[in-house]
């Protein structure tokens, strides 16, 4: 796609706009936690063609920022970048992720770290500028401006979509089926690229911005890039459901290990 032009609907992604505000530790979030918490979305169009890239993010009440950037490049194989960081230095309209607290996990670029500055925050959206991050299309320090979206509360049933792991270049079409388990949890078992996995979603107590804590166990198995030491591993993260169009519900899963390396799933029902 090259450097993206700023022909944008809801989201901008332009180079050279990011600089992080360095700060250590979590600050008193006050009422801003409830303002920022929730799901956000945006799209960016590439000049001269009909290709678009999708951006979705979620801010937890504890101000952990998760995001997926589906940089399409007019290619049917989409490997979304996974971002994660703890927001701090929170004011009524701004926050930051102190470098190197922002992790970016991308196909082709591996795991990198940087920082971010969040500004213009309101109940309807925010702008976030990354720093120290180069995307696979050579965008440097991209900036995103997503808008708030409603999220939904029930993951039960079949979700047909794609699970992607940038570590192993795995992009697997599969259906995750979540059944209600004990203690209000939802579970699903599946596999990808020789990696047997077990997923658990636990509803969080958010009535206005529903989301789920997600836990993933990957069993040791020959040929699974995630278990080279023949030892089972675990990941954690979040899941959230939104409605990208009338009559469609979409589940987004973002799961990482302690380093920030991870996988994502996007499925519809």
C-alpha cells in the first residue's frame, strides 16, 4: 500500500505524528476511566483504490489499551497488527503509554515496542499517536482516530471467521463455538497450525461497555510454533462483540503472552 494518504473515514493513519509522553506507573484515573472504557472502530482508505483497512480497539476500565489494525494492502491474506499498552498520566482528555510499554506484534516485523500519546478524548472517541513503531507498509509512528461503538454481551453460539498468528504466519479459517460453562464462563475448543487450543471467556461487570476477559491454553504438540519446547503455554487478553452492519454480530479476540506476542480472531454470526 505504501505510505497511506489521509483519505480517511473515522480514522487517520499518517506518519510522523507520534511522540510519547514518558511517565512511569499508573496515575489516578479519576472519572476518565469510565469515559475512555469501551470499544472503538475506524477505517482508512488508500488513495487510488477501493481497499480499506480496519482498526478496532478496546480500553478496559483499568485503562489497558488493546487494538487490532487490519492493514489490507489489497491482499486477501490479512495479518492484523496487535497492539497493547497500559494508559497512564491520565487527564480529562489525554493519556499516554510510556515507552517501551506499548507492544506491537506484526507479521513480518515481529514484536517491537514503543510508546503512545492519547489526546482529544471524549465520550465519542479519541486520537492516539504511536511512537517508535513502524508498520509493515513502512508507516512510521501512525496515528489513529477511532470513534466509540456499542458492544454486546452474549458470546454463545457459532462464530465463523479467521484466527491469525503472526508468529507462525498462520491464518486459519475456523468456527469457534462458545458454550455456557460454569460460573458464568463461556468455553470453546479448537486448533490451528497444529496448535490445540482451549478458550475461556468470562464476562466483566460492565453494563454500558460489555466485554470479556479471555484466557487461552495451547497444548504442547509437534509442529506447533507456539510450543517449541514441548510445553503447554497460556495467553490472556480480551474479547468484545460489536455489530459492523445490520444483522451481523462480530467477535474480536486479542490474546497475548507476557511479552506481547499473540494471536487474534475475528468471527461473525
